[in-house]
């Protein structure tokens, strides 16, 4: 098996075993209803995690994701509820604003040659602060279009529902996988994460690609914000606090190397599902408290970081092999 | 791809040419009116020690640097090469020592990144891998193009890099020390590929430190020294000794034989290395060093001389053999052990391994002494100033202030700072790796004076240097390194640079003087 | 020595602090108005000192970490854990000193864990400390069992709300800690060694300095500082709030250190200046509050500050001041 597939395989095996055990304990968990809710409840996280996957594969990190989700929610709520703009137009505006925002972050990271975490930290402050300046309260969204989207779903056999946002997430994952593995842009993202000096010598447009990566991440975060607003029917400036950490965890648990260069968009899907499983299990159990989610995620994160360290330590990119004579 | 060059062949005899190229960095002239011409279908070796200007010339020929004077011509027409990618469009491809590919991606993607075949706007992996397989077969590689590049040996990666460079440029191939981390069989395999490309009409520049390899595949050779062109010559006209002499310079006369400093058998033995070595470092060697003795180490770059120094100092600890210090067994597992035993080491790469750039001259001087004293026995500011001031004066360190960052000093003064750093620890044994390279004449003289003074004070030293006449002047014995082995230990009378050059070149056909 | 002190008074951090305070004074003329009441000082300025203390305490530990080219993202979560430990222990009937010692020990253990991942397993600091950042709050909630644990122990409350010579206890703790840690690193060789490995780890290692113990030390210290900050915050609100205690404070601490002139690329550092950085952040906070802006406006100002500092530290800003043209490889990639 390819080295880079091993962490993903580990995640998949853990997911199957964990799910199997959970089903043994609570046979109800094997219903289409639970599966459908799985997708609906994690849709916004999944969409944000797709963007985060690209960022992390390229060797960066994006701390602004949660704040962009919050900002987008507020922006859409204000545009539709206060200004009476149609949600679709509001969506387009939000996506456009986020794209510009991400482009600005990517531009700063590349041209000032500074670590991505500090730039996206500024982005996080800016987005969170901006949202709070617009409003400090939760703004409800009451628009028939929202109701329409809410009713849009595929009924699954067994009483389950595949909601619009669940389908959207799956679509984004498929699109993300195509982008990562079947386009030149995708190969450039991996190239940057592998070795940015080599990449530039090989003709990768480093500046353009960096800007595009952060644009993609922020745009998908905005899409996640739209989904979140559909999910909650409101915009709240402090919504989705800390979602960036969940997204990063899902990406790493899904087999992407936190230092960049290796990873799979569909692995992130397994990561998101594993996080969802932990949450669902805790809800089903009823005696376990919600904080166990964070602890379990932390433990998984640790295990995967160490696992990657072990798998990739043998010949980290850029290190010369010791096979000299 | 190769015949593209053929069609465009102009009347110029050179595919790629540098005319009177000048490159200046600050106060240093890295290249001084250098001429260089590359013909079709030749392997042209570019030789020179560190700082000779090889890499600067290569960077100009690949567009990484812009010349400050002179011009670069492709097929006889002057060109401005903006960057390596632009050079590629002029047919110039480069393969670097550290394979500049992506070990995390597949072999096929490394071959075609940026030029992947697409179908309906998507990368066509199947076609790409099929093309890659065909291409790799031409280079004698039978491997899965879908496999991760990093899973293959450096030699295979090197060949993949060559295939990519030739595929994308197709006229000139620059090989910048491609063999540095290859074993013998891998080198041969690489040479077969180079031979095929040469026969196909490619012009190849080959940079290496290994003379054997130069003689194995090169047609012509250009030697640079101190930023100047020394000579361009058909290789058949030169002997190994000639080449080494051209590289090390100073018109070494075979007549003016100097006697080495007499060994003084009455002084005590300080160090005995026996069977000392490290796998993948240096083959086991024996060496006895007396107090008050300087051992000169000669050898070309890549001969294992720096590796030997690092093994002695415990930076890459020995994994075989034994060491006795003052006739007692000693164990050097890391640099701390070495320092505790009274060793000191001035590394060759001052910037990367020597100076602590942002720290002050004072802190740079006392750091090793402080390291020896530990966390809690801190030298206070006055003590630091006293020590730094003392060495600043005795070593003639030209710094506006002892509190200025050491990175602002000139190379020579930085070297004196590092030497002072070790002298402050009152060492019994100092290892100096190219202490006089790349520094101005004044600092050079000062360092040679210091070496003489320390020797007379009874310190034992190992000095690695390419300045042979200088080594002869202060050493009592000279150890010659080649192919990561100690190949000779020269002592006694009638030692001159010529003898050393021959020991380095080791051409048995030539008579010893 | 004497001349140096004068130079230090004119450094950009202190000027910025004076500037921010002056703006506060202009917007709010009674800003410096300090009253004496119940044996302690009151006033907006005193408030800045008091409220700035937790970030200042975190910044003291963070400085050492950043000086080694690292970063510690877990301090906010460690604060929550240690606050929870102290609170639940006094509620369970342990005397306050024991609870405080236990909380400090937990903080130290968290720091050593981070140090182990970074120094021994050689994991990137940002990755290594992410683990506790994620898991820490869960652990804190596990300790408090999800509720806000309130307490009435007067000695523990004193740590957060008491006063010493009229000054708020939190500020006094921050100053004492700053002095102690500064003495620890400056009177020993530890500070020099930290800078050496931050500037050039390869050269430092050849000079005989071993980075492993030093890295363990700086992360342990950072954990300990987080524990102190966590106790102070818990004592201040008389309760441990596992969800919100120290939330995002790691980012404020990093910002304070960077404002204090320590580069994210490691090397030279100044602990007092990082504390000044924390005060600048708090003075702006207070200024925004007293002038009637919503508190979230703060975040935007902080973002602006980060961007300003990045611009000042960027290679482009340094270009006109460069003394020698660098013959670096950068030209190759440009």
C-alpha cells in the first residue's frame, strides 16, 4: 500500500470498527435516519473541512474558517431580513466577499512571506469583529426560500431523509476530490506542500496558487456559513466558534499530513464522519457528557499525528537519503 | 525533443556561451569577466573549489542570477534569462544535487507537472502514466510511473529529474553535482544515461568534485578559481595532476620543496584515533596527534575531509574504532563530550553552522564557554565584555562594538569571532575546517598567525584547507583524503604542494618528484 | 548600563503604550483618575493593569516558546483546565494553597507534555500544541462536569480580586512573575541559550548547547504560566468556566509577544516588552469600551495591529535599511 494511504486506511478501519461497535450496542444507529442526520448535522463542518484540506495539503493552516462562517451568517441574515434582498443574491454577495477576503489572506501570506497561522488569525479577528459590528444579536432569517430549501430532500427507505445541505456537502466533497486529484491546480497544491522551492523551479505559479488556495478555503467557509444559516435559520456573530479546530481535526484524522504534501479530500469525509459518529454515540449513550467529544477528538488527533510522524519520518521530503557510500 | 535544437542550430560553434560575465555581491566579485562556451554533443566539466564561482556561473546560465556585466548567448544570439523557467524555454534544463522534484508525488507527475495531458479539462492520469512509462524506458528505468517518487533511490530520482529537464528543454543539460549522494553502481548507471544523451546531441555541463568522474565522461573541462577563468581545455590534454593543480592554483612549483615542521617525539601524545570512522561518513582511519602539532588535511571538496572533522568532534559521532585522550580511553558521542574533553571546531560553513547571526559579537564569543559552564554558572556582563574584549583585541576583530550583531561583520571578522569562541574555552585540540576561505587578506594573515602562535603554545590542531602552500607552512604532517578515505600521511622533508597535489590526484602513471 | 536604560525608554513598544494611553486620556479625560477606596486604588488605568494581567502572564511564558521558533496554542485550554482543578478542589474542601499547588502542577504537566512532543518526538510546535488546544477544554469540562463551579474560598478569591499595597493582586502577580522569570533567564545562561537555538540551532548545537532540555523548559514554563493565569481568572470570577476561561487568549498572548518585538522566527526576546505588549492590547480594549464602541470592535483593531506588525517585519519594510545586499537564494525564486 502507498505510504500516504496508510493513515487514511487507519481512519477507515477505526470508523468501521467504531461504527460496528456502536451498532452492536445501539442497533438503531444503523438506520437511514441516523445516517441522514449524520450528513445534515455535519454538512457545514464538512464543507469547511474540504477547503481546509486544500490549505493543509499546501502546507498552511486557516484559522479564520469559523469566523467566516459566523460572518457569512450575519451578512446573509442582515441582507435578507433587514434589506429584503433575495437569499440567492445574498448568497452570491457573501461568496464574493469571502473570495476577496481569502484572496487578500493568500496574497499577504505569499508576498509578506509570513506564517499562514498569523495571517489567518488576523483574518479570524477581522471576520469575527466585523460580524459583531454589524450586529451583536442573533438575526432570524424568515424567508420562504429558506423554507423551500429546508423541505428539499430525498426520502430514504427506512424513514431517513437526505437533506439539501447533506447533498450539497456530498457534492462539494466530490467536486473537491476532482479538483485535488484531477486538475493542474490540484497538483500545484500538492507541489507547494511537498517542497515550495522545487515547485517554483518546476514552474508552479506559486503566488497565484497560494492566493487561489485561500480563496477556495474562504469561499467554502462562506458556503458552510450559508449551510449553517439554513440549518439554524439565523445569523449570529458568535456562531461556529472553534469550527476551524474541528475542521483541522477532521482533516488530520482523515489522513492528511499536517505539515503538507499528502492527503485526500475523501479522507476528510471519513474524518468528518468519524467526528460525527463520536457525537452521535455520545447522544445515544445518554450517560456520557458532551465534553467527551473534545477529549476523544484530541486523543484521535494525537494518535494520528504520531502515526504520521512514524510513517513519514523514514524519509521526510527534503531530507537526503543516507545511502551514501 | 532533442532534434529541436538541431534545427535551430545557428552558425555559432556554441549552443550556450557566457562572454565576459561579471557578478558582484556587495564588495565581493564572485565572477570576474568569465568566458565559457558549451558545444553540442559534449560533456563539459566545470571545476573549482568552493567560492571559485562555479555555482554563480551556473546560476547566471540558468537565469537565477542576472550578470552585472558581459552577456549570455544561446546559439550565438545574446539573450536575457529572467529565471530558470525562462531559461527552460531557451532549451536550458538543470538538475541539482538535491533533487529538486516532489518526493510526495508520483513519478509521472514529476515528469509532467505543469504540462500534464488533459482530457475534457481534467488531468488524464492514464495517458500521463503511459507516456511516462515510454519515456522512462528510454532512460533504462522500468518502474511504475504511478509510484511515489520518494519511494525510489536517489539515483532513480536523479534520472527522473534528468528526463524531465531534457523533455522540457532539450538543448542544454546542466548537471550540478548529480552524483554527490550516489553509490558506485548508481553513478555508472547515471553515466550511461549521460552518454546516451551526449550521443543524441545534447550539450551537457557536468559539475562534480570527483576527479575520477570528470575523467570518466567529460570531453572538455573548464576550471574556475576565485571567480576567474583559469583554463578551458580538452581533457585528453590534461593529467589528473594538471587538473588538481589548476583547481588549487598558485602555479605550484615542484622545485621549492619545504620541509614540514619536524615532528617532536619528545612532546606528549594528546590524541590517538584508531580505526576511527563512521558508516556512510569516513572509512576507519588511524591518527596520532601530539601536543603542539598541526595536522594539515588536504583533499578536494567531497573527499571526506569535513566528514572526518565532524566525526572527530562528535557532531556525527563515530560508530567504530576507539579514541584515547592523554592515553586514557575517551568516548565522544556528541559535541558536549568533545567540548568537555577540550575539543573545539570551527565549521566550514560559517553562516549555516558557525555564527549566531542575530546575537552580538560578545555573545558569539562566550557561547561555547558558557555552554561548558552550564545553565546556572552564568558569566555576567562584565565578565563577558572582558573575555570578548580580550579576544577582540588579540585577534584584531574589527567591530564597531562588541554588542553589534555578528552578522554585520565581514567574513574574516566572523571567522575570528568563531575562533575566539573556541579559544575562550581554553581548548587542548582545535579542528579548523577551511578557516581562511572567503575572507580578506588581512584576516587571512591574522588567522595563519594565530594558528602558528597556538601551535607554539602547545595546542594540537587539525586544519583542513585547500591552500596547500599555507598548509605546508604550518603543519608537521599532512593527511590526504580521497573518496572518504585517508589515503596518505605525508611527513618529513621535501614535502611541497606538488607532492600533495599528486597524492590528491593519485595518478600512478606520473612520476613522483 | 546607564545609557542603555535610557535607550530602552525610547523603544517603540513603550512609545506605543504611551500613545494608546494618551488617546484613552483624550477620549476619556478621567482615564488616569485614580481614587483610593477600601485600601486600594480604583480607576480606569488600574483596571487596565488588572485586566491585562492574564494575557501578560501568558505572554511571559509564550515569549520563551516563540524565542525558540515555536508557538504554544494550548495555553488557553490549559488555563481552563487549571482553573477547573483549583475550583473543584476548594469546593471539595481542600485548603486553597493545596488546590493552587495542584493546579500549578497540572499546568506544569501539560507544559511538559507539549515539550515532550516538540523536543523528543520532534513534532512541529503548532501541530503538537494543537492536541491540548482541542482536548484541553474537554478535560476542563470533565473536571467541572460541565457546570460552572463557583466557590467562596476567601484565600483563593484573594488571588484574583485582592490587593497588595493598593494594587490589584492579578497585576502584582504578573509583575512578580515577570521579574522572577526575567531574572531566571537573564541571571543564568538560559536566556542566552534560548536565543542561540532560536537564531541558529545547528550552530548552537556545534557550540555545545543541547536544545532538548531547553525546549522542555520553555514549554513547561509556558504551561506553568498558563496555570497561574487560569487560577487568577477563576479567582476573579469566583468560579471555573471550562468553556470560556482563556478562550482565544493564546492568540492574544502570541500577539502580545509579537508586539513586544520577539520575532515569530525566533531569536532575541524580551519578557518585559511582551508584558508591555499585553498592556497595549488591554489599554486598547479599555479605550474601546470606555469610548462606547462595542467590545467586538476590539477584534478588528487587533487584526489591524497584526497586519501592521507583519508589514513592519516583512522583507519589504526592511529593504531600505539593509546594510549589505544579501547574496541569498531568494533571487532564484523571485
